[in-house]
C-alpha cells in the first residue's frame, strides 16, 4: 500500500527509514506500509487485526499523542506517587515487544476497570470500540520542531526503531512519514474530531507553562476532584527532574537491547524551544516554508517557544 503523500511534494534523502519489511543487520525494525496511509514497524502490524478488534470499555480513558509529544505526566492521574511503572500504569495499546515482555493488548485485557490507555495511533486508525463506547480521550500535541528533535533522539536510543542516521539527512527533520505517520496529519486529524467526540485537546507547551491550569482542565474533563494538595503532588511527581530520576517513569527498567539510554536518555530535556540547539539556519528556513504550506488553515496554532 502506498504511503499517503502530503499536499506539498518534498524529496527525502535515502535512509533506512524507507527500506523493506523485517529488520536490518543490527536487529532494528524497518518501516513497512501499514494501513490508511500510515507506516509502522512490523511488530505493530503483526497484531493489527487484534488491535482493531480491541474491546474498549465505557470507563476507559485514552491518552493519544504523536510519538514524543510529552504525554507521560498525564498518566500519573491514576498514580500520584509515581510508584507504578509507566508501562503498567497506562499500557501502550499497540506495543508488541519481543518475549518475555507482554504486549499492550495482553496487559490491558487483564486489567480491571477503569483503565488508562496510551496510543500513538492517528484518529482514523483507532479501534472502533473507543468511539462506539463513547470513551473519553485526551490528545496532547507538541510543536513540530521540538517533536522532530525529540523523535530523532528517541530513534537513536530505541533499538527496535529504524536507525535515524545523521540529523542532517533524516525524515525526522520534516516529520513526513516516519513511524506512526506524518506529524501534520496526526495533529490535524485529532483536531478535526475534537468536537465530534469526547476529546480534550491539550498542548505540551501549555502544560509546561502552567501545569496547575492544565491539570485542572484535565481533572474537570475526567470528572476527578483534586484538591490543591493533590494538584501540588502531581506537579511535583511530573516535574521533568523527578520523572527523569524515577525508574517508574524513565524506562530504565528496560534492557539496553531495547532502550539504550547510554546513547540518549528516554527523558532527555523536556523543554520548549530546544529545537534551536539542533536546527541550522538553513534547516529552519526550509522547515518554516514546508510548515506554512502543509499546515496553512488545517488545524491548531503552535508555539515554538515560550
């Protein structure tokens, strides 16, 4: 199946991102054409039928983001102490790691209600049961430039994703089809549906700027009553400094053959505007031109710095 092409033709340099099925010589998965114009790693596609047939429950809460958009703090609403591993507190729906690690589907099928579920799926590829059950869904969007930088470093350390190559020659710079598709299609697809379903659309930059305000929005949306002490506790446990040091949230429990944090930590910087340390002047000019053409009036407005 052919990849969904953006409205503006952009030539990508040759990299291993666009190789065939399977894994490369280093054991990294290579992207394959998935469905709906979105490419995935093979492990996701192996259980695609089960994924689409996943049975959501009416009291499930879904947290959706494009990869590396900063959804981790939201999962602490079910564990204010930060004492439960992230992958158990809010299982990643389409995660399908090698044995002996359980898949997201396997974990969720055995979890009692209410469940907190994470996904990177674009809206049009969600299992239909989430809409059928009228589940509450929270989408977190992050500006394209910071997402590009974070996703690049994540690809470097995640040994199950394609090798990103050099920053100057990686699709991460443009956020055109990488794993889980195009950032542009992802953020605008969810934006278009936010008034048609029970969706709360949040921005990473707003969370960083005023976490108490955004936690209040989230708690109201989820009908959770949080007193000031609870809000302060959430802010403390979801501060980047604490999450980076906490093995329950920094994914240091995973072995180096999956997440090699000596290459780049999973919790790297968590800043707004860090893209300025990576983008050259020429890259930024190119990106701005493409961004204006691809976004135009398609969806939300983003802040590239605070």
